[in-house]
C-alpha cells in the first residue's frame, strides 16, 4: 500500500466520523424533538342562510283509485242471450237495455195465464148469474112462506141453494185473483228477459268496465253480465297509522298526483275515515273524493295523496342537509364571521317539521341568537370551532 492510498483512506474515515457525530447530535438535541408550530387548515364548505318563515307538516300517502259507484248487472232468470250490444268503455244511460234473453218460453207462460184468466172470468159470470137466480128464488120462497103457501122445508131448501151459489161466487172471484197473480208473475218473468241498467241515485251516464258473457251463451239466474262504473267523481283510498290518524278530519283538503299525468294536480277532500283500525296492519282506511269531470283518472290507478296535517306560520328553518350528528346529538354548524378566518360553531338543536328538504329547528341552548348561515356541505369534516373557507364567496 502506498502512502497516497493510506492518506485517502484516512480522509474518508474522518468524513464518516464527522457526519455520524452531526447526526447523533441532532437526534439527541432537545430542540430537535420539539414540535414545530403548525397552522390549522381551513376546511372548504358550502353555506345557506338561516330563515324564519312558515312551514307545513305534510304527509304523502300511496293511494289506489276506486270507482265511487260500481254496479254489476246480472240476469234474474236463466236463458239464452240473444242480444248484448254493449262492450268495454261503452256509455250506459240509466234504464238502457244492456242485454236480451230468449223470451219464447216466458211469452208462452203469459199466453197460458191469459187463457186461464179468460176461463176464470167466464166462471165468475156463471157464478154471478147462479147467485142472482138463487137469491130471487129465496126471496120468492120467503114471501110464499109468509103467506102460508110454501112450507118451511121449501124455504130452507131455497136458503141452502142461495148460500151454495154465494160460496161458488166467492170461489170464482178468488180464482180470478189467483189467475191474475199467475199472469202478473208470468209478465214479470217475461220482463226479466230484457235486462236494463239500473242503479240508485240520480240518472246519468256510466261506463262499462267489464263484460262477462257473450251473445249466444246460456246463462243462469243471478249470473253477472256486465259491470258498469261511475267515473266522476272517483275515490282515492289509502291507509294511515295511529300517528297520523288523529290529525285527519272529514272535509280536509288534499292534493293528488299520478305517474300517468306528470305535472298535473287534482284537489279533493277527505270524505270518509274508518272508525276502526285493521287488526292485521294496525292501519285505518281513509277515502278522498276527487272530481273527475274529464274522466282522466281511472279506477285501479295508483296515486299519491298529499295532506297538510299542520301549518306553522313562523319558525326557524334550515336546509335539512345542514343537520349533522355529534356525540349522539343533532347539530348544525353556524358560521362565526367575527374572527379571521371564520370558524364553524356547533349548535345543538331539536328538529321539528320537515318539508321539501327544509327543517324546522329549535336550538337547545337559546342563550345566543340563532341566526346567520349554516354549513350545508362539508360538515362531516368539522368540529366545533373548525376554521372554514367558502370557495363560492372567495371566487367572486
């Protein structure tokens, strides 16, 4: 090894020793372990003003539309359908003929009853004549008996003949009533072969909702033929829980919307509220009457009914999305602009009515005014007193 090589090696060892000593000094120095002061980072947020104004406690219920009136027309007698002119969606007037049955058999029954009535009427005439003759004979015999010409036996015979003729006359009259009843029954059964639309209430037009049979079919008594419904008004039926039941009342105004007619709203009123809850669902039925003059709403459609249960004229309102939870409490972060940079102060609140993404709130600690602005976006990163920045205002 040359002298120059030894000198180079010694120099390298000195440099390594110096660097090691410097590192050791910095690691052991108290000042090296002291924390460096850092400024808290401003958290960007979005804000909205705290408002004071009215708010509504409203509920939206899923409802099913039903026909206010529905009548199933059925045959009262069996028979062959010879005519059925109505079909789905056809208009029906009250009293209009909706079907006709084969009436040959019923017509024959009417003719037979009419013939029996004619015979009974002839029998009544004979009985009437016989009674008159017997009465005259009784009167003559009674007069002769008074004069001593006719015996008491002859008088008794005349009286018996008159009583028998009177009885025959009464039987003939009763037979007339019986045959007239048979004839009326035959005519009624014949009328049943013409089936008409009939319903209670005022006259008007309704619509065929179902047709159950066809022409040429033989039907039995009480078999349904068609179902007709009234489209104006319609009923929107829904159910409510105990929570909302107590705040429902007959006559209360509601609004109705459907998916079938986007952007259109109908106004109605609660017409009936069930007096009892269903034991299975623990809910009560509510019926709303909706005027449907253009018949756009149809039974069977689904709808949404919005009912305002309470209106508060003046209260503190914040956006619903501004509400956060800290340590089990619901809070909002109110902007404190009195310092630079501004900070977010957590205020514990009670939440009341919620309407259209806005909430009624009441501060639990009302020692300081509840006003200004609240954080609506970014509050998940905030704690009480966190510095914030508002990019939307900085960019202006």
